[in-house]
C-alpha cells in the first residue's frame, strides 16, 4: 500500500493525531504567532500526524468512526495538544515574568507594548528576555526535542482516556509547574531586583541627608544604567540558566508522560 492509501485506510486515527498536533501548534510559543501562515500550521500538523500515526492508539479501539463517541475523542485529543502547548508556554512565561519583575523598578513600567512572541502586553525587558529565551530554545534544538520527546512520546504513552484515569497527575503537574514558573522567574530576576533595591534605599538615605538634591530626575537614569550594566555582565550566566530551566521543564514533562503511561 502507498503512504496515501495508509492515510485513507486509517483516516479516523490520522485525524485524531492531527487534531492533537494542531492544538499543540496553536498554543506553542513561536509556532502560534499570527505571522506564521495557517496553511503552514495545518501542513505541519498533517505531516507530523502521518509520521506518528503508527504510534497512535497501538492497542486499537472499539469506537465507531465519526460517531458521538468519536467526537468526544477528538475533543480529548485537542485537550492533550493544548496541555502540551501550555507546558511550553509556562516555560517561556518564566523568562517574560522575570523581565516584568524588575521593569517597574527600573522605570520601564509604562513601556508595555504588544509582544508577538508571548501574545500579551509585555514590558520591554520582558520582551528582551523572551527573545533571548527563544534564541536559546532554537540553539538547543528545542523544537526537535518538543516534536520527538513531546509529541512522539505522548502518542506512545497517553491518549485522551488518560485525561480521566490520570487527572490527578495532570493537576499536580500543572500546580507544580505554576509554582516552578514563579520560582524560576524570581531566581532569574533576583540579582537585578536586589541591586535596584539597594539603589532605592541609597537614594532614600541621600534624600534625607541632602533634601536639596533632585533625586527624582537623577534616580531614573541611575537605575536604568545600572540595570543595563547588570544585564551585560550577567547575560552569559542567564543564558546558562535559561538552558537549565528548559531542560528541567522537558524532563518534568517526560516524567509526567512516563507516570501517566505507566498507569494505564
């Protein structure tokens, strides 16, 4: 049989796989950008579904194709794709949140503009760290890891029935992921936040010692200059930290797949 004939013969399974992958693409940073054509997203979902189709539902099923039960399976597969994309979004939200933490302290609180990567209103420093994280993600072959370690292993480990049988594991994973998000963001931003806190305390002491000094006009340039100097010095270390955060995030997600896959 030709590959096209295989797709026709297993059209229900192919459509389920394509729905999961397309939902993941629509919720994954960089791939979900509006600048990426919808045709390219559909084509990528269809091609990836064709590659992973032998791993989708290897044990078979007893559901009539294109029936009400099949519609529920489609919805479940879409939820799994959304969960996978939301996991990647949580990893990137750590870097964007780190920039937001010290943007307000350095005087860039009014610099929020639309971030095409995060698809939210984001301060300039949040967009900068998000862009650096995207470049690091591409440099460490993040998309290869996502499609091989995320999509392929998810088809080998879980299906939409896992959302019901292992809902506790999914809930615990996302609660832990949200707490880890803020922890990683604080770890990334704590050097800048701590330094800016000391600068603000020093300016407060100077304003008491010399009230005639106009620290309001001089404080903003000082905090901005010090923040940029800290970013220049700490950027190599931050890139290493970005790599560790992404690696630990993928490891945690693969652990979830192994836990859920072993429970069904």
